[in-house]
């Protein structure tokens, strides 16, 4: 099979078109650098605020200092908040008529959604590297090994990618960037703040603990924490991966269905 013929294969063309749309979305960060600056300042502020403002009042269980308990949760919180860009970006493209323009081009239908989520994944890689540097600068330390740390970061990126598909659906359903941002917060707030990202679940009221312990942000933060700090790991990681796969199984076809019916 020649190279030219290979590019005509539907899967090859879909991948090529998705990468092209991802590049288009990433170029926006270069042309409007404020988007990248503010998307990275927020997690840095969270680290400094929780480390130095609340850190003295919060005493996690175990032998590790609070900053070691905190950073896995910050990583998870950062990619969840960052995934809101998918909702805002797609709603903006829908409002401007760009999605209709894409529909008229000879490109794979899936490219718009895969390109958007791949761009968010690429941005999350850069943000994760930055957050790692900030974390180590304020005293965060790994208590396992480099392989476990990299596995934890991959799990964080997978979780962020799954959430990008959730918010891609939100943006397509709402169709307005301001409304998309407003609609995303009620989804994010209970998951991020009623979780083990910042404090132990045992410190919460009993009626809240059942939800907080088993919801996806807590499960993923606990899995990443076990990879960074040690302790029982396999069940935690399996649970986090199961949540990621489950989210993708539901959110991916929902986003595709809404995209086909929205434009």
C-alpha cells in the first residue's frame, strides 16, 4: 500500500485531521498568551495558598507533611479545572459559526472533538511539568520512585482527558461560552471541594463521607497519592482507571451525538 493510499484510510485521515485541529487550538495560546498565563497562574496560586495559608491548620493522617498530601490533589484539581476549556472553546466555535464551516470542509467529523481534547491534553502536559516544579520548590517530595511518579502523572493526564470529554458535551449542549463557563462550575465544585484532594475524607461529616470517598476526583487523588507516597496501590489505581474508562464510555458518544445534532 502506498503512502498516498494509506492517508485515504478513514482512521488515518481522522487522526491526521484531529492533529490539525489540535494544532489550530494550540496556536490560540501563542496568539493570545494571556490564555496560557492565566491557566497556569491559577494552579500556582492554589499551591501557594494551601501550602502556606491553610497548611498550618490542616493535619493529614500519616507520617507525611501536608505538602506531600496536597500535591496529588492539586494535580487532579488542576486538570479538572483546565478541562473547562473544552466547554468554552467548543461553545465559542459554535457561536461564531466555525463548526458549521468545519462541517463543510472535506475533513473527518470526529476531528473537531478529538482535536479539542488533544489540545487540552497537550496543555495539561505543560501545566503538569510546571506544577511539578512549583511543588518541589515548596517542599513536595516523592516517597516511592521515579517510575511510580511518572505513572501517577500519566494517571492525572488520563483523568484530565476524560473530563475534557465531559465538558466538551457541556459546551455543545449550551452553545454559549459564558453560559458554558457558568454551567461547568456546578459540575466541578462538588467534585473538587467535596473530595480528598485537599483534606482527608475522615474530617468531613459522616453523611458526606460516603460521597466524597467514592467520587472520581477522590478516587483518582488517592490513587496518585499512593503512587507518590507509597502504601496500597493496585486497588486504588484500578479504581481510578475504571472511573476514567467509565467517563469516556459515557461522555465520548454523548459528545459525538450532540456534535452531529448541534451543527
